């Protein structure tokens, strides 16, 4: 279960508003409009927008924010490790600063793990790399490591950790550290109000295609070329999302331009489906999401709920 206290109409107002949704659904524009009406500041829940210099490929669209303050964007250098533990630490600091200013923190993004680690409201523990333990299990098969992780953490949600050996080793180290530590809340008295923005799947596919072509026109290929020229290895770009992966392969002449665009559009569509699956699983685990239809005045619907929950009059 996601052990977060969701707000109830007529009780103490929420102290965190969350807006989630799949890629290309228009979350940022809606979050900015809502922040203006609710005197809020946006805290990004995007695992790639933390990196400086990765602007077009991650869809930062910073001009959309205009006068609305935002946080946890452009806070890490490309190539720097930025994990859930770091995100929790930075989120809590940004959240406290927004609250201290008397404003509403509005968390916006589509990275399921980032969203869930806040809504679960359980502070992660620091887990150092254990070289001695890694040496002891060096001859273990991946299957044996997977079985060990699932014994430590039966509800394993990040399936990527189960298929890449380095991620698998790291996940086990974190699970071992959590077994030996007392849990503590990330935010005392968290009361979250969670909204989700959605469109029919056919509409999302069209939005993905239109946005991809716009970003290519805006210079996304040149952005990836510059990142590599600045020292980010091709192999590293593989891990920074689909746009960087496909364009890096194109720039290495592994595919032609048309094949790259077509393959990337299909891959982003599949990614959007995986995001939707993640959100459904969050609901099954206890997270109540108020869904807003993109073609049914979502801002008005959100503000109507804000009145019910005591966020505005």
C-alpha cells in the first residue's frame, strides 16, 4: 500500500497537490495554470529534467512557467548519478521552502518512481556501495540475485532492476540497508491531493507525434550532438531516455533519419502505455487519483475540487 494520507473534503486542507499523467498529455501547462490560481510553486517529478543541458529531449519547456516558480529542474550535471534517495532529499528541501513562504507545493510529472517515493511518505535510507558483499556474490547468477532481491523486497516495482545486473546489485544493497534501519516519514503530516490528466489513447498518439516533430524542428538532434561533444559518452546517452537513445544511434549511423523518427515515435507511445500501467498500479496500492479528462476543461474541474478541499474559495 502507498501509506499516504489523502485529503478528505471538509477536513484540514491538503498540503501537497500532485498532478501526474503520461507523456505529452499537457501536464506542465495545466500545472502552471493551477499554480497561478492556487498561489503555488511547482516541484518537478521528472527523472530526466533534473539534468542541465538536456532541455529539448526532456521537454522542459521552461518558457511555459513564465512567472511561476519551479524546482528540481537543472540541478544535476549530465552523467551525474541522481537516484531516488537524492530526489527525496531535494524534494523535502524544496517542499519545506515552498511551505515556509506560505505557498502551495504542486508536484508535477510522470516519473512513477519519483511520484510514488513522495506519496509513500517513507524516507529512504542511505545505502553505501558494499564492495565486500559484491565480491562475495561475484559468481552468483543473475537469476540467483533476482531471487534474493525478491526475498528481501517481495513487492519489487521497478522491473528494470531485475534485468540489469548493476541495477540489480544496487537494488539489493538498498533493500538490505532498509531492513536494518527504522523507517521515518519523509514529510510530517503529509496530506496529498492527487490529480491525473488523461486523454483517449488515439489522441495521446497524435500528441506524441506532433510534439516529437516540433522538438526535432527545435534542434533536438543538435542538442544530442552537443552533449556528446561536451563529453557525454554515447553509452551514457542510452540511459537518458528514448529521445537520447534513438538520436545517439542515428548520429552513430546505426539507422537513417526516417527510421529513427518512426522508431522513436513508436517507442514513446509504448512508454506512455507503461506510464498508464504504473498509475493504475498506484491506484490499486491505495493512491486515490482524481482523473481529469484533457478535453473536458481540466483546469475548471481541478479548481472545483480545490474549492471542495479547502484550497480556495
